[in-house]
C-alpha cells in the first residue's frame, strides 16, 4: 500500500528458512526520478549501519551492568558536562545533562551539519576535521568526540528528536 501511494520508493524482501529461500520479491523503483525498476540483483547503498551495531554494543555493556540509560554522558566523557544550547544566537546552559538514553533515542541535541545555528557550528567542526585529514592528520574517536562536545546543542537534552551525532558519541563511550 505504501509503495502504491508513492510513499516508499521500493522494497526488496527475502525470506529464508533453514538456509532455503522461501520467498523473494522486489517492488517499486530503485530510482524514482528515472523510474528504474528494483530487481533481485540491484545493488543498493545502505547508510547508517553503524547505528544498530553501536546500539547492540551498548546493550551488551548494559546487560553486563557496566552502563545504563540514565547514566550521564559526562561520567564517561567529562567535556559534555558543560555543553551549551544555542537559540536565536544566544548560548544558554543545559537544563539537565545529556544521558545515555538521549544518545540512544537521538534526543541529545547533538546534530549533523545543517542550516540552523547548531548545524552551522557543527559544519565548521566537520570542515576543520576534513581540512586536517586532507593534510594527513588523523583523529582518534576521542578527539572527534571532544570537538563535537565543543559545539552548541540545537535544543535542550530530552526536549525532542533530531537525527544527528548521538550514536557517534555513544560509540566514543563504548570505545
């Protein structure tokens, strides 16, 4: 129904039972603009697969009692204790610190580069990192996370959802 209504470009489904294919079907188009069909051998690019892997790694640590959703990010990464929130060009303190649960649910206020104030600050960080990498300078996860912590949050932690760098920071904690 979603594909017929034009809300889903395409889907590929395969069902296996005990190593034997029971069903395989492709529906819709792989390219909505060109109308190219989605076929069994179509190669698709899948983005953001580090996010579920990071979440599983978190769950393993949680099951071992080493970390919890209520834990403050600053317990593991002290530079997150004093993040600021930017709104209308004004920096304000966080009303509460970012929790691990905020990272898991993308409600931390940490954002990807974008056109709003927080996103532009993050773009500056991404540009600096890209320039240094171009010069042959490498960065550890910890170094990148420190830079992320220096950027203002787009909103108060827990206030709302926004796709961003939360899982990257969680990866730094796990590392």
